[in-house]
């Protein structure tokens, strides 16, 4: 007979939800495979839900409720989990935050802002206050904290492999006071020197490439299709059509081919940091 394990309430809604799912499944005497029979999902997928690492899709929740006879319980809780996972992030970005933790590789292109995963707290504050000027200080801090939390990915020595291509203007021009810009550039350089990320700089006068104004975030996984995310200031779009993702990856590869090599890019970033420190930055 299944016994209910004590749950640490501080772990949050996804962990409570996953633990309850496991309890109900074991109480019914079902293996992961048996519970999934008749659905389109795999054992690894359901196991990650039970451990609080993944959200349950509504159609799978409906299937689980039907098999376990839980009267819509798991379908109703899908929204609770979605809200818990997306705290501090736009609703359109919640799935991306979750996917980053499972990604084997993350490839990113940015022309207008240093990517969120690489931002210091000062840079994130400037971006969020500019985009949401009517937010209260408390609301802004929630968004900033959520962005800083994402960067803990780089504390995992195993994954993901992260590669970014950045427009040269992002390191040469600043929207921060000099000392804060130096901190931001040094932060990127330190991640490179720790071998946690690879960064290439696309020169401002480099060859014209497609989609240079469109940010791209491409993710590959061990056991699921690749994912693309792109966005504007107030919207985001996730694309998982494999054929379409391949097209965008080709565009990203052309941008990367036109960029400076990683070693030269690191030298440029560190030189720019020194120029900002000495008041020689460009306006």
C-alpha cells in the first residue's frame, strides 16, 4: 500500500503536485508505464513531472484523471503549476524557463540587449524598469530575482552547453553607468574564462545577415524535439515545428559564421570593459 511521503512545503506547487501524482499512482498500484498506457507521453516525461521538474500538459492531466479516477483534480491543478513556474516571468516565457533546465545545448543571438541569462542584477534592473516603468519596486524585484534565478544554470558543471552571438554594439555602447557596465562585461568574460559559456561578437560592420534584428533562442534536448523562442518587448513566441526550427538554426549558423572567433571576441569584451572603466566608452 502506498504511503504519503512528507513534503517540504517550501518546495513549491510543482513539487506538491508531482508528489501527489506519484502517491495516487502508487496507491492505485500502477507503474509509470501502466499509467501512461493510451497516451502519447513517455516514462521519462512523467517521471520528471512527479519530481516537480516539468509541468503536466492539460491533455495528459485529463488522461491521468481518467485512469486514476481523480475527478479532474490534476487538470484543475495544471493552472496552479503554470502560475508557480512562471512567477516573475511573462506567461509566454514560462515554458522557456522550464525547458532551459532540461536543455543539452542553448544557442542564442541578440542584437539589442544582453541576454537575460548573462545579465547582472544592475543590467536586469535597467531593462525591467525601462520595459515596465509603472511596476512597483516590489514587482520589479520579483522579475529581477526570477532572471537571476535562471542564471543558476551555469552553476551546473554538466549542462547546458551555452553559445551566444552578440551584436558588437552591446559591448561598445552602454545604457548603464560606467562602473555597472564594467561589472556586466566582466561577468560575461568570467563565465567565458570558466568555460561555462562561449560568446562570439558580430562586428557592427560585418556582412549583412538575415534576421539580425530578431532575437533567437534555440534549445536542443536529449529526448525531445528542438525548440525556438523569439520575442519583442511585450510578446514572445515558442516554435517547436522541427522543419521551422531547422530554418532558423541555419540563419543562426550564418550569424555565428560571420562573427569573430571566441578568442577574439573575449579580447574585445575585455578591451571594452577597460574602455568603459577609463571613460572611453562610446555614446
